[in-house]
């Protein structure tokens, strides 16, 4: 027998095991949908017992919510780093926009699951998604925008939540529409997400009018 903890008793599961359960659940939920995935299937694919899963997640629904949070983890970590770096808030927001879009494109499976849930969730699920999946990251982004407003870098008359939504919406649209954008006239940035992010953040932060002289 090797030292692998894959089939250890529930109480002895390591953080790596929990992470493997979440990533396995993400794979299955993304490819098959919530209803088609059983806890037995997750356990078998993750190489753990079903009892081990239930020790950490009280139900399939809780596992699903935590899998959605795992899909957003990279973006949350990027948001937590905001304000800890030197430099203008606008530049930090622009850097986050680039990293957020890059993460969406590099993790297409996770992005597909999140967008499907947002677009197709049953009535009554929207509040739960906002509270349990997106709220903490979004609040961090809004706090950063507010800081930029207090420092005089951003327009204080615009609701900070509006600026945050515009940033996220631009990335979501690009991630969803990239294949179509490639075939539209005048769109020469579909294969350069970093350039796209920099341009829309320039418009968001400074406007699309002529540069001041």
C-alpha cells in the first residue's frame, strides 16, 4: 500500500483531498450539469469514499456551491491583492481586468459553468449565488473603486457598483463572444485579450473622447 490518503476515513482527509474533490466536482458539473452528477460519481472520479465527501460537504447542493466558489477562486485572490501594491488605483484596476479576463479564457471549463449558472439558474437561486459565490469578491472590487474615488482618481459621482459591473461585464462579453468577434470588421483585438482589456479600461477610466492637449 502507498501513502496515498485518497481512501482515508472521512476525518483524516487532507486539504489536497478536499481540493481534489472540488476540482473533480467542477469537471463533472461543468460537463454534465448539476442534475446528472451523483455523489457516487464524484467520489469515484476523485478517488475518495462518498462518506469522505459528506464529511466536508453536507449535501450535493453545498458541494455545488463550493465548486462554484472554487471556480472563482483565482479572481478572488487577484482582488485580495488590490490595494497592497504601490501605484494608482486606476492602474491596479486595469491590471486586475487583464488578469480576470486571462483567467476566464485560460479556465474555460470553470467559466462555462459559472456563466451557465448565472444565465440559467432557477427562480430564487439568484440571491444565493450573489450571497454565497460572488459577493465577497464583488465587495472587494467595489471597495477598491471607492478608494480610487476618495483619492480623486475616479469620478465620485458614479456609483462604485456601476464601475465594478462595467469592468466585469466587458470581460464576460468578450469571453462569450470571442469566436464571433474574430469575424467582425474592425475587430483586430480578438486574439489579443490583454490589449482589449487595456483599451476598455482606458475608455472606462478616461472616456472615449479626444485626448486632452
